[in-house]
């Protein structure tokens, strides 16, 4: 019983978000129509306003409606516009979500940023993790101690000095600004090191016997063995950066070409008047959906990935 | 034959070769760690004693003036109140709910997996999007929450003081009301975070040995509560310490919801003016780097302090 009550509270905002994204403004304001709304044809007021027939249109149209005076032609034209401008609320909301702002671009930015963050994190963290786990060298313990110390530092907390540094370098409002602070994942190093500790030494010695360099060992021997841990880390990293709002909010100001999905949604809210609840919720749905769907498809992996941070 | 030589050299002198390779592999990570994590802390530490602004050619040393302001101005008093209200509310409740949900879900077995999935959804969802969804839910006139509450008017619910007031004068504005604003933020924080804690506790629960329960039963622990107190709770010790710490650190970092609800000012009468928002507003929007850095340093201090406590607890108490 308690669990069911909890379920209702947990799901309520999701339900509302999807439901509103399907309904017309009137239905939202009056709170009717159940989950799907009635999906009656609705008229987009902006579309009509933009295509108000002018004098010239009426003259041009009089040929098509013979035998009517100007008023009649205007009425006929208006009816035509309204027919053109009316659509189902779902179509209205989602098409507005994609046309009112370059949502595709934002989603693409989100993909670019999360992917580059993840790839750089791996390129940096994997060799370091291997060295810390399997190579004996002077100073290794000190480096590992430093890694443990850096685990304590939340990157969001040092956003201000990072921002100053990037501003000094003239890098704000670039992709670099979105990616650079996240290129080093201390957690990734730690995680992969713990994983590499479990890889048998024989495997590495055999590779050395074959004449592989240490760097080659990292990419050709260690990487394939680490796929499960890497997948978990990928989920962890992608979820965190797709959803991140704080950092993009700081370094991207104004340049809409660089907006990540949460920033795009925020912008939508900024200029939203009441009638835009539907499209806004459609945008929100579009942004939330990829991760939710991926999560539902590969639940077990996701939960593992997210809880990995708990296995310290 | 040429391929054999380096490997022979490697085996003959493993230390020098490995040392070079080791440092070579660690170097990029080490450089980035220093540049991105350590240098900024030092920079913030230095700047917190200045009145620096971006774009100014130089700055003056102002001593501890920034810190002094933090502890004397009423704005910052509100900041501390809001931050600690949030942390102190969200952490125990989300940890408690997480534990409760984990125990229930665990006892249900297979069916419990559905609840696990559902409760985990908020963790995956973009918080900003969900914050906006909540904003609509809590909309004073067209929001679902107040509509649902209005339904209760005219029934026996009206006997409760909250409903008597609400039905007579309208239900709260929630986000617009300074008495409710921070609690709404807390509620959303709990809503978003407890599923994460639940999953961590579930991972901890699966590692509790069944035999321990049998043993406890043999010893006369008949009720469920006794078994929980004697077996489950101690076994979850390390998990609990970790969950509490990570919840605290996450709670300190609350920002998205507040920025989404009140882009200017951090809530009605600054009732939800938390530290991250203060850093953002002072340091970045108003370009008062000195004061922003001082808040940053204080923030880091809190987080470090928490983690040190965690380490200490782990080392001291939780060896079984």
C-alpha cells in the first residue's frame, strides 16, 4: 500500500508532463480531457495572426471566389487560413517544440558534449588507472593518494574559479568550455583502477613477452577486459552530463548554437506565456525520454552503473 | 629477434622501465587533475581575500572583509538558513525513505522490481525538466496539486485546520509563498533523491547473509523489528554511512530547481537562497568574484568536513 502511494507521487509529474504535452491550451487551463485530451482540432492563434489577409490578398482572392464582395472574400480567406492553421494538439505541441527553438540542434549539442566528455575521460583515465594498478614505480602511492583526495572535490563547487580561468583564456561560449572541466574524472580513474586490480598479472606479462609497449597493453589488452566496468562508467558519465544544468548555465550565455537540452528548455520557459505550456512540456518530454527509454531497456546495467559509486 | 630485446630488457630491469612508463601514463591525468581541480581551489582561496572583478586590470587585498560580510549581512544569514534547512530536511528523510523502500522492495522479491524501476525514474530524469513539471503541478490555479486538494473540500477533510483555511481562503501559492517555498524545494529534492538511496541500500541488503537471520531467529529475535535491529541495521552500517555522506554532498549542491523556479533572487524573500545559487548570483551574474570565492571556500570546507567525518566513521565503527 505504502509502495503504491509512493508510486503515485513519484509518477505524478511524469504523468502530468506527458499528458500536458498532448493537450490543447484550453484543456490544460480548464483541467479537462483526461490523459490524452480530446484531441479536437485546435487553431494556432499565432499562425492565424501571422497570416491575417491584407488588402492585396483580398484582391488576389476575389478571382477565386467570384460573385462575392470584399467582406465575403475576406471571410472565406480567413476560414481557409484557419483550416490551414488548425491541427491536433499533439501535433501542435510537438511541432512547436521543434520549430519554436532549434531543439534538434540542442539535442545534437547534448550528444556532442556528453560523448566528447566521455571519450576524453576514458583516454585520460584508462592509462592512469592501469599505471596505478599494475605498474610499480616510485611515487605511485603519492599519486593514488592525490586521486583519493581529489575524489572529495565536487566540480560544481569550484565552478567559479574554473569560470574565471576559462574567461581569461577567452573560452566561454565554446564547446571547449562545456567539456574541459569534466575531462578529468577522478572517479573514473579510481573505478578503473579497482577493476584493473582484479585482472591477472599473467595476462600483462604475456603481452609484454609479445613485445607490446605499455601503452599498447592499455588499449589492446586492458580495454577489452574492462568493457563491463567501462559500460557502467559510461552510463554514470552520460547521465550526469546530459542532465547537467549548472555548468552549461554558467559558461554558455546567449549563444544559442551551443545550448544543451536543459538550457534550451530553460529558454523556452523564459519566454513562455500561458498558452505555451503544451509545447514546453513537449520539449521536456523530448529531453527526458532518451535516458528514460534507455534506462527501461537496460535497467540492470543502469542501476549497476549508477550504484557503482557506492562500491568504494 | 628484435622484438624480444625490449621485453628482455623489461624483465631484466623492470623498475626503471616501469617507472618511465608509469609516469608517462599517469602524466596527462595528473596534469589535468592539478589544472582543473587543485589550482582552482588555490585561486579561489586567494581571490576570496580580494575585491577582484573580471575585466578589472588589478585588485586590492581586502583581508577577511569578504568572510566578515558572509557572517554579518542578513542576506548571507538567509543563505545559511536556507542551505542548512534543505540539507537537514532532505538528508534524513531521503535516506529514511530510501531505506524503507529498499526493505519493502526487498521483501517483495520479484514484484518489487517494478517498484525499483519506478522509484529510480526521477534519478534518471533531467532535474530541470522535472522541476518545470513540478512548477505546473503546484501552479496555484491550474495545478494538479491544488485541484486535488480542492476536491477534498466539503468532505470530512475540512475538519483539519489546513483544509479549513485552504477551502476558505484558497490553498497555498506554494512557490510564491515564503513559508512554503523552501519546503517545496526540499520535497522535490527528496522526490528526486530517495530512489538513488533505495538502490544503494538494496545493493547493501543483497549482501546480508540469510544465515544471519536464521541465527537471530534461533536466538529469539522473533519480530521483524528485532531482526532488523539485530541483523539488517548493523550489516547496512557501511552502506548507511556512504548514503548519508553522498546525500549530504548532493543536498549541498542543490541549484537546478531553485534557478528554474526563481531565476532572480532565490525565492520569495530569499527563503530558498542556497549556497550554490549564491555563488552563481554573486560570483558570475554580479561579477563579485571576491565574495563568490569566499562562499566557494566555505562550501568546500563543509563538503570536506563531511567526508572527513565519513572516513572517520568508516574506519572506526563499521568493521564487522
